[in-house]
C-alpha cells in the first residue's frame, strides 16, 4: 500500500489530450520520513508512523519529541507483503503515478452553529396560511409520547469540521520536482488542510 501526508494548496484546472477542462486540486505531498515502525510482536499491530514538515526552531522542540521533530505525524496501517520501509526512509510523490486511484481523508471546513435549512437541507415553513417569522424554523421536533426528543433527530447544531474520506479519486498529474500531486475533483477542507493520501 502507498501512503503519504500532504497539504491542500488550492483548486485549479488542467486540459486533457482532447482539450477538455479537468478541475483538479493541487496538493503539496511530502517528502515524509518514517519515524517509527510498529509490529504485532511489540505493539499488537503492523503500522508505520511518518512525519511531515520538520520543525527547525530548537525552542519549538520538547524533550518528548526526540527523534520525531515533525509538525504533523500520522500513522498508516500496513499488512503482510507490503514493501518494507525502515526508520529514516523517505516517502515522496514518486511512489505514485498519474492515473492511480487514491483515497484521501481530511477535515472539512467548519461552519459553526447552523440551522436545519443549511445543515440538513430542510425546506422551511410555508409563507402563507398564518405562518409568520417562521420561514427557516424546523417545525415540530416530536410527539406527545415519549415526551422527549428522540435520539438522532435532525436539528440545528454545529456543522462541519469533521473527518471526511473521499474514495476513488484519480491522480491527473505528478510533479516530482516540486512535490506536487494534482488530483481530479474536489477534496475536503480549506487551503492548508493536512490530508492523508492512500493508494493501492
């Protein structure tokens, strides 16, 4: 399995061989370094811990960060038969190729406290028949029995800032010199969101 940590740059567009516009998201991916190798014998599972964006200022490095002086550290599970990497090995975009299908996980944009219309797509109340100042209210939230709001009821609340995973995204272009990956389509999060990129 291939994997790498990246940072969302922005959306852009490319032109394919037929001249069609392809919307892409530009990701600065790596270089990442293997910080720890976990095994079934010691930790109970197989995984690699990798770091992205090395911390250079000494005052930012704590005693507990010795050997792991990186701003972003993520763990990726591995299975028997995967290409073995050791501590200190580099992971960069050259492991991926244009046309590969990848799964990308990131944190969506936070939108704060929102009402039912924006959060769940409610239609709101009608504008006639005596309804007044209730265009975007959610209406009834239950019935007489059991005299409390049933769990799972869609209501106003905090929206966004959730972990979102998008599968089967196609890599449109790889720029190994600048550590850039252009992925077809949209990816969750604002500019600068840290992403986990997994390939087969």
